[in-house]
C-alpha cells in the first residue's frame, strides 16, 4: 500500500467520525449574585460588581452541597435579555444573574433580590429564563415554566416555542396554571393577603426532543426563553419572621419588628392563645370589699 494513501485514509476516518458522532455545542451557564455596578442603555449592558459564583459539589454520600464563592473578577458585564432591565435595575440594587457561554457576555436571566442577610435573599422580579436562578421567590411562591416546541421551526437541539405551560404554586400547593402564547400573562392574587405574582411569556425556545422528525440524540445549544416575572409580597412582609429572629439577638428582633408593621396590619395570633380572665359583672375586687367592711365596723363603734 502506498504511503500517499495513509493521509487520505486518516482524513476519511475523521470525516466519518464527524458524521457518526453528533457535535455537542451546549454552552456553559454561570450564575452569580451581588449588586448592580453600572447600567449602560446605549450599549445594552449591565455590570455586576464583586460577583459571587454559585456552584455545587457532589459528595459520595448525601445530596449536593451548593455555595456562593467569590470570583477572581471585580465585575462581570453582559448584554441584558430585555430592555425592561434598564427600568427595573439601578446601581446598588441586589441582583442575581445567569450568563451563557461563560462568565458575563450575555445575561439570559437577571433577578432582583430582597433580603439583607446572606443566604436569606428572595426574588421579587425576573427578566429572562427563571429556571436558571437558584433562589426562591418572595412570598413562598414557586414557578414552573415548560415551553412547547414548534416542530416546523427547529435547529439542532432547539426549536422556536409556540407556547409555554406556566404553573404557579403557593406554599407548596398548586394554585394556577395556564398555557401562554408569546405576549400572554398569567396573573394570580388569590391568597387574600395582598400578594401578587404576574408571569408574562415573551418568547422562547424548546427542546427538539419532542419533535418526531428530529433525529434522536442530536445535541446543540440549549434552549433559552424570556419571561417577565413580577411579585408583590404579602402585606406586612417587611417584618422579621419570629422564628428566624430568635435565632439571632432578641434586641435585634424587637428593633427589626418595630416600625415595619403597618398600623392597619394585625400581628399574627398565637395558635394556642392564653385566656385572659376579666372580672364578671356584679363581682367586686377584694380590696374594695375589705374597705367596706372596715367602714361598717367603725360606724358601729361610733354609735356606741
């Protein structure tokens, strides 16, 4: 066999490998939190300063251990998923964000946070893909959104989504579900405590795995969707949870509670209230009865 045949054979084998093994193009997602450093509407970018990166380790026994750790970067800048970010965020706001393709570059989700203690933040607003931010929603709400593919519009592992199945749960119970077309909104305020959650499906992508004409096992860039999520917490939410407060300093708990509860908002009633005893109609206090008895004795002495 001629030596000149070997380069051709190697090249042909490499080409066959490309045909047999589908190319994988799943992009890295990086989730961080900190505060907004700058917003630049002209460049369509938002910068997060001194970011902490979310990551999990998987020990041999037990569940995953997830933490936020400082990054070797003073800031991360990326393009925003929707122009409404420039109305929602300002420098200094607490924020969490997920970028695709590595740190910074392009934010696929930005979430506004509430809460001053580490690991006690809650989300009040999301612009982007809510499933990429591992922080709970405020008011004990939870959200699940599953996009439905338009199988006529697919490329690799992703198809254009023609709708999204959005489900909201409250305190662990399902309370509302709706199929949303692009531009439609699910709105729920049925808890009678002033809280509200609003979810708008702007646009999105869905996995092509549900489409029969798409080759099974094909991989590619993961689907990404855009939602606008807004939450209003229950009335009086600013007060400190008693159970949480008593794990710190009692004086801190009391000072935190003072001034945070509106005058029209009643504090929660104990599940087992202690009965308060009040004098019954016609009964007299012991001191008053004693005084009347002494006065009667004195009057009798005076007559004699």
